C-alpha cells in the first residue's frame, strides 16, 4: 500500500551535459516502471536540464537543499519557490553532509521542512546517527529527537506529506551498509514516533527510505524488510545501470 520510492542523490557530481546524459539513459531504462516512484536529485545548476529531459517520463526531480525563506537578501541561497519554479517536486532536507559540513540542525531542518510544504514541495527529511552515537548505544534517542524536532509544531496532515530517509552516517559512502535487521529496527522505531506525533494512519502511510551504501547487491534484502519503503542512493545512482537495478529491486 506504500508505493516504494527510489531516489538518487547525485551530491556534488555532474555538469549540465553529464546530468543530461545520465538522466537520458535512465529514462530509456525505466520507461515501463510504474510501481516505483523514481526521483533524481541533481545539483542546482543541472536542475533545468534534467527537468526538461524527464518530460514525458515518470521520473521526478528533487533539489538537494534550499533555504527556508521564500526570497530576500540571502546571497548564495535558493528558495523553496525557486526550487518549485525550476520544476522540482521534491527536496532533500537535512542530509547528514549538510548537518556535518554546513551546520544544519534539527531546528533549521524544521524550518526547511515547513517551508518546502508551504511551497508545494515534498520534503525528504534525512536523519541518522553517527558511528560514535551508535557505539554509545544512543541511536534510538538521536533518531527520535531528529524526528520530533524536525517535525516540531506540525499537524499530522502536514507530516503525512513528508518522506523520511534514515541514513546512518557511518554507512554513507563507506561501503558499510546497515544490515537489513539493523535498518528495520530503526525504521520500526521511526514509524512508532510518527504514530505518536502524527497518528497511526499517518505512520502506516509514511514512506521511510534507507540510505547508506545501497547497491544493486544489497537492495533486495533491504527491501524485504516490512518497514523499509525504498532507498536514498548516493554513489550507485551515478551510473544508470546500477541505479536501474536498484529501481528494479526484487522483494
Ligand atoms: P552512498 O550511497 O554513496 O553511501 O550515499 C548515501 C547518501 O548519502 C544518499 O543521500
């Protein structure tokens, strides 16, 4: 009942020409995929070209970040309405690289999630613990706080419009994937928190994606877990054939 989502986070890769050629290849491959929502997140400069290229296909386009104000004197920032205007339907918010290198906090994530919804974008809110937090046994507390603070002050109907991506920081770009059981345990806990702060029906319909070294050879076992509804893919989304194999996961 929850349509799976496979999203490719291209991070800071690909020029306009490279983005266009990657999405063109992908478009050919996934032309008959109807049971999975496929999203790609290029850099800002490539969004226009990618949006033009996906016309007539089911591929959706996300931005990797945005500011929370709709406009103003914020040199170097891009606003939610500009992201929407460029043709994006989704926006990744609070990725661990943004939290780690650009000082994003649960509070800025909350402002951005609300601003995305106000602009008609679907936020993909990223959460996840660091290696030190996992080793200290605080994973569940950290993740619970990220969910509660990320959605602070929001109505259940607004929370229901969001997607969550659970990305353990120690699994990102390291080749070290969480085991399906480790991921499932956290996904289940996240769904429990959504039931508390939203409602049981919001929790039942919320898509919770896993991210962190997702590859063609581990997607199937991850997707067999009942609370894993898709993936946010970094490195393996930069090649059309590996991303396509992930889109075509076998449960
Ligand atoms: P990798 O798939 O390269 O580990 O990256 C995961 C990620 O950060 C997706 O947002």
